[in-house]
């Protein structure tokens, strides 16, 4: 079985889809399952609304191959209701896909509610991070005066939690906490230290030197930044929204609003090293993909 990934992968700071597919491509290669060219592929894996012209062309040229659609979103929920990309995804899923992979049950259910026609063959496979880059500290963290908080987001859309981070920037006790942000922010923080976009290796190193990861993104189907933080061994706190509860399975680390967050933060600060859950490993996720592809080909 050979798989061709219809996506132009970038080796630079960018969105979660690129980061996950880059890791998956490496894992397929290690398993001897990666197609170097479209004409040797049994499976074409395509992603969301990306490169659909290529998908259409491959579908016409390689009609005997199977096409699998990896879906996130709905983008109208974490962007705005005028976002037309969901309709492109739904059209592509109905027109090109022999099977569908969802990244979370929340994402699957919301897409179906918003008009996606379900594929007869489908599954849900959660994402993971590259464990050669994102892994826990090898030595115990030194004791320090301030507890280090960390948030990250490639997207600078407001629904990625920036109103919440603004509130923390203005109200958190910075005599007790030190707060870092990595990515692109529309806010000029006064107290939170903005590191800007980071390469994966640098981001992982910064995460390992932190204590608690915070994400307040809304309607995020399967947060790559949250998974990366879990993989680096952080205690992770997340807004009770989107696919976060499927990743942070301990409800003690989910918050509803600012005041709720502060109570949970106090608890998390007194139990550093307590993880909400462990992240899936790449070998496990890759096996789930390959097993699903095997079902499609039989």
C-alpha cells in the first residue's frame, strides 16, 4: 500500500495542518508506505479545502486509486459564518472522497449539523505531534520564583483566544506568574512576553521550560498547539470548547470563563506536573491511518 499526500508541505512556522501532515509523511516513509509520485499511489490523502484542483486532476487520472479526505472545521464556527471554505470542503467530500477522516468527534458532529453529507466510510483519528521534536523534559525542572505559563497560536484570528489573553495580560498576578506567547498576535501585550512565530524545535524547547499551557481558542476542532504542549509534558488548561475536551480528558483542567480559569489555575499551580492526559504517539496515529486505509482497499 502506497499513500500520496496532496499537500505542499512547508519547513517553516505555519498552521497545524502542515505540521501534522509533515509528521505523517515522515511516518509513512518509515513504514515504507509513502508514494514518491502520484502514479505509484493506491491512496490519495487530501486535506480540507487545500489543493482541490490537484485532487480533481488526480481523480481523473488515477480512477482506480482511493481518495481519502481529512476534514477539520467547521471553519464558519472558528472564523465567521460568511466563510465559504466549508462549502468547498463539503463539495470535495461528496465529489472526490471515497472515505473521510475527522480529527475529533466534535468536528464530525458539527460538520454534519452544518450540511456535510456523511461518507459511508469514515473514522475519527486524533492528531499527534512529532515526538522527535515534542517530547517531555529529560531532567526535572528547577524550582523557580515564578510559575511559567505558555500559549501559542499560528493564526491571529480573535477566536483563537486573544480577548481572553488580553484579559490575563491586564489582570493576572505577574508577581507570581511569568507568561509567554508564541505565534502571531493582534495584541500588543504589556506583561505577556510575545516570542513571535517559532520554528518547531525552538517552540518545543520553550515549552519544555514552561509549567502550564493555556489555550482559550473557540471551536477548535483538534488543537495542534495543545497537543504539542501535552507532548512536552506540560499541565494543560483549555477552554471547554470544540475538540479540547477530547484532548484534555480531565474536566478539572477545563474552564468556562475568566473567573473559572483563575480558580483552576490556582489548583494547577499547586499540583505542577499533573497532566490532564497524555498525547497520542505518532506510531499509534500512523497505525490508525494505515489500518483505515487497509479497510478501504479490501
